[in-house]
C-alpha cells in the first residue's frame, strides 16, 4: 500500500488541473499513511511472544533503530536518483524498495502468521471498528498503559518539535548558517540512534519505567536550555544540548514500545501475543494525534510571540508532565 501511495503521488503534474494534482497528492498521502499505520502495532505483535523478557528492551530498541536507519538510506538514495533521473524516479525508487522488502518477507509469512484467523473465516459487519474501539478502551481500563501512553505522547512533543524546528531556530534565533544548522540536527539524530540501543540495554537492567523517567528528565532539561539559549552561546554547547535532546527525546521509543508489549502480554494467555497489538495501536493513536497537533501549537507560539522560547518551554513542560504520569502510574 505504501508503494501504491508513492506511485499515485508521482502522477501529479503541472500539466493537470490544480484540483486533480492536489487530489492525487492527497490520495497518495492517505494510502501511504494507511500502509504505515499498522507497522508498529503488527511488529510488536510479532516480536513480543518471541522475545525473552530479559532482552525485551534491547530487542525492541534495535527494531526501532530501523526507523532512522531507513530515513538515512532514503535520504541518501532518493535525492541522488532524483538529480540524475528526476524527482519521480527518486520517489519510485522508494516504492520499489518497499515492494522488495515485502517480497523478501513472503517466505517467512507461514510462521509469522500462524495465529491469524483461518482463510475464509467470515468477518462480522463492523468487527474491525469494534476491535479498534476495544483497543482504545484499553487506555481507559489499564492504568499502566494509560500512564506510558500519556508519557510517550508528552515526550513526543519534544521529539517532533526537535525534528521540525531545531534547524529553523538555529538559523533565525542564533544566526547559524543553514548547512551548519542541518549538520547539528544530523548529529542530534545520531544521538537518538545511539540512545535507542543504550536505553534498551539499560532498561533490561533497571526497568523500562525508570529509563523512561530519565528520558523525560533529559528531554525537559535540554528543551529548557534551548528556551534560554541565545546567539552568545558557544557552538559546542548548542551541539551538546542537541545531542542530549536527540538521545532522550528520540531515543526512548524502543523502551516505550517494549513496555507497551509487556503490558499487552499480561492481557492474554501465557505464551501468546495477548493484546500486544491492541495495546500498541492505542498508544500509537495517541502518539499520532500528538504528531498532528503539537507541532502546529509550537508554530502558533512562535508566530504569536516572535520567539522560539515559549515553544521549547512547552516541550520542557510536557517532558515533566510525562515524568509525573510515569510516577503516578506506579500506583
């Protein structure tokens, strides 16, 4: 579906009426989103029953390393192809990569899909909708899942704002050249990649909730420092803060998903997936809503105040709120 969505977007053209091109772009984006949406929940559903509890944090964190690794691969591949053969070729190369991965997974499907409903099993009308509602109801019924979901969404405010505004903030507020600002973002994202592995290892030793609290405190500290930063700050200090922010606000995802999987496993028979997929889907729904709403709120704060400080202060406050949710979720 992701490949189909990408292919649809390449049909947009200046030669078509604006409404038609916008419609194709919207349809392509919708298809890509529908293809991407189930990936995290289904991945957790497959991994959870096959993962030793003592290695859960590490394995889920390694899985999440595929996100930045894939982004780096596409960032290197698509522009190079686009320069040689045009932007459509670059986009279609991404679609081809998605199809290649899907085909490569086919030999593994028999074992991975062993717990699926038998072929030909009739589905009841509205069953999918009821299942989705049931998944979201877990946030109401399971305090531990609700706590980590609120915390994850709160930390996500800084994660999305970091990716969206860190470069623009450096250029406009600090007077940093664009290329240098982009390099610092790359270094910070690299910190997130390393952080995912390190936090996974640590979580297997001291517990996921403690690691998430540390990440929340690191997120609050680093975004609070960005709110105070100015043109007089040493370049190395800005870079260091960006690395800490990347390591904490980007690096926590694997541990968060591992904890959601642990909770989901407790909601079903031992040795099975329980409701791992449902618990992860509920968490991801809240996370996606944060991704839509909070960068807009950050932009509004910048536009109305003329400063990035209120936006980064919002990130710091959300980080502390997430820590509060995790501490309260122990009860």
